[in-house]
C-alpha cells in the first residue's frame, strides 16, 4: 500500500481504503479500480491524495471494527469542524466536552490494541482530521496510563483544540495549515497563529486551565525541536507529555502533500531513540494501544532481507519473531545471538508479500 497524491492518480489504480461521504455513506469500496470519473471525484472532494494498492498486492484483511473506525473518523469530522469554528469565533467550548466524552467512551477503556488507520484528508478538513486522530490516540494512551476520568477528559479536550490557532491562517496563508514543507518564515507564521489562540482557550476552558497549558507547552516544545534545541528539557504537565507524543505520531504517519509518509515503525523508533523528548512511559502506552509489528506484517531487516512477522514481542515491539523469505528460517530478534539484526522498516511495497493465514500461526493448546 502506498499514498499517491491526487495529481499523480491514474486510471486502474486500486483503492486500499474505502472512501466515505461526510455523512458516512460509502462512495467507493476497497479494491475498487479508479476510473476517470473516480479521479475527478477525488479532485472535487479536495483530497490531498488516497492510499492505493500496489499492482500485484492482495487486498489486506480488514475487520468490520476497522472499517467502522474509518467511517466513524469521517462522520465525526463534520461535528468537530463545526465546534472548532464556533470556538474560534465565539470563544465558547460548546459541545467539545461532549465530543471528548464520547471519544473516551469509545476508545478510553480499550484493553486490546486497535489498528490505527489514517483517514483521508482534504485541504479543508486537514486540521480537523488531525485533531480528531490525536484525540483518539490520547484517549487510548490515558487509559493505559490509568489516569482519572477528569484527567482523561482534560487531555482529550486539549487534543481536540490544540491546533485551533491554525484556523486564523486565512487568504494566501491558509495553505500553511496543511503544508509540511515550510520555510523559516512560514513556520513562524504557523507557530504565532497557534500561540495567539491561547487567549481563546483560556476563556473557553476557564474551569480547566490545563487545556491551555497543555496546548501551549506542546506548541513551544515543537518550536524548540524545530530550532534544534532537543536537549533542552522543559517541564511539562502530564497532558502536554501525552499530547506531544500523540501529535507527533499522527504527523509522522499521516498523508502529506510531499507524499513522504513515515511508517509506524519509524515513528516508534524516533520516540524510543529520544527519551529526553518523548516520555518513555507515554510511548509505552502508545505502543500498548495500537498495532504496529503484529502477525502478518512484512518488514525489511538490517541484513537486507525481507521477512514476515510471526509473533509480536510484547516486551520489545521492535524485536518480534520473523520468518525470512529467502530461506524460510525463523528468527527471534529478541535472542542475544540475533542482536545485530534489526528491523529497518515495514516493507514499502507489497508486490512480493506472502498472503498470511494468521490462524495458522496461533499456538495450539
């Protein structure tokens, strides 16, 4: 599966993800082949691009829960966009606490991991899609950290509104809200817009000052990172430490105008390699919340070989047991003798993947 920008779409490409209308109506099924009419529809929707299957790639399995997750994302965007626009113009939180509470009921109690599918994003709803995804991740992370309900609600509210300042980017600057290749001047315009929303958050969430505090701390921390001040420690509240990880995870793995999407593995590697920036406890909670290297995922190894994940390693997500395609050997990456073998990334193409029967590798009692 790969992400293709709208301007690069061609007839015959197969959809890896379904496409829904804003009301949740299925418009295009997975595995549908793009026609000229379909490409024109994608352009009319304003989508930055879509996820397509490689030419010889089999359709990956997708459970009803995963399909419903994508549909829920699409439908909720409309409600969130309406509430964030009201917050920006009227300085009232409206139904945002209700939306946060609903996300907690759906995702703030899960003990099992979910497959976190990135939703399709248009120029008009990019900020809202990102904010919703970050809020869902925060709901799951706060549960794994055993935070109290009030704390969970505060963190999820912070996630929903953390990018509210970008709504102030209008005219020729509006594109900066979804662009990922910004020069110094443009990046500073975005950060100033985000920081200027502090007054809005302070007024709307007067009863919970941690909402503004979390959002502002994350914005300033990201500015520090951009300026190369990674080593400078900033004391952050719990909500900000959670929001920073969730925010960066979605930014790294979501679609972008450049088309350079990082895999979930690369995102986790970045977090684990920089514990001074990303709270290890929060990162562990993220790893415990989403599927990353689970049975059936094909990976690239540091040896240059391609392999299939057989068994996930709950103690170290980056050291599963794999089946090497070259000689069908089984390698447990957690064993000392295999310490020089590492997972480089998830395979970027699936043309030569095996079709995995996950039931066949479940240990028999």
